[in-house]
C-alpha cells in the first residue's frame, strides 16, 4: 500500500472516531517485505551480560518504603513549622531556623520513630494546622492506631527584659499529660515586638 494512502487512512479513522481510536503507525513497515534489515547482529541480542546484570540489580534493589514515609512525614512537619512562622518572620529567621531548629525537630521525630519501631511508626501522622495569631500550636505527632497524640510541637514568644523577644520552640509528650515544656531551641527576634504568626 502506498505510504500516503496509509497516512490518509490513519488520519481519516482518527477524525472519524473523534480521537478515541488511533490505528497503530508502524515505522518499519517495510521490514515485512525484507527491504530493511537490522544493521548489526548485536542489536538482536538482549541477553548480554550488561542487560542481565542490570535486570538483577533492579530485581534486588528494594525501596525502603518505611524510611521514605518517615522522611515525607518529617518534611511535612518542617514545612508546617515554616508555615507557622509566616513570610514576615520566616524571612528574618530563616538561617537560624534551618541551622538550629530543623535538626532538633528531626532528632525528636526520629527518636519517636525508632521508639515505635518500623511497623508501628507507619501509622504516625502529622496533624493539626498551625494556629495563627498568637497561638502556640505548630503540629502534633499523632498515632492513627491508638487515635492519640504522641507529642505536640509548639512555639511561643518570650520577652526578656532589656534583651528582646525570642521564639522558643518546644514540645510536650503524652507521658506527663502534655504539661512539661521540652526544649527544641530558641531564635532571637529583636527588641521590637514580632508580627503575628503566619503573617
């Protein structure tokens, strides 16, 4: 069949069926006629040592979904903490936040992941949107199996006389009824009152 007739048939069927069916277009249509032959015998080999070792590598490579989930959970916690700070505060304290607070939050979360174990930690989630205004809440580490919070992460403003304002990051644990402040870190703001959270 002439090449232009094949193309016309494909276009006609595609238009006729409104694109729901597109007939396959064979680029090497002349291979059946014997006009085109493979240029190299190596092109025909698929079981070469390179291909088989790659196949074995893919077979043996396992993705650790537990670690991937916990990494995603930790990233969500960090993102939510940055969201709590808001643009105005976040731009001013970004360096201190990244260098001091983020590693400490990661350390605390990793402690709870390891304490719970690989299986139980898969049921952890980050809940509660950060509170705006002057509220302390950043996020809660929640166990979906027990339907209880494991730890609650907060930040508050502290004004020290003749020193200025600080942001005190801390967390509470269920063992003491979420009463005691366990420190994560502090960031100095300055002498002027900082804007509201999430501003």
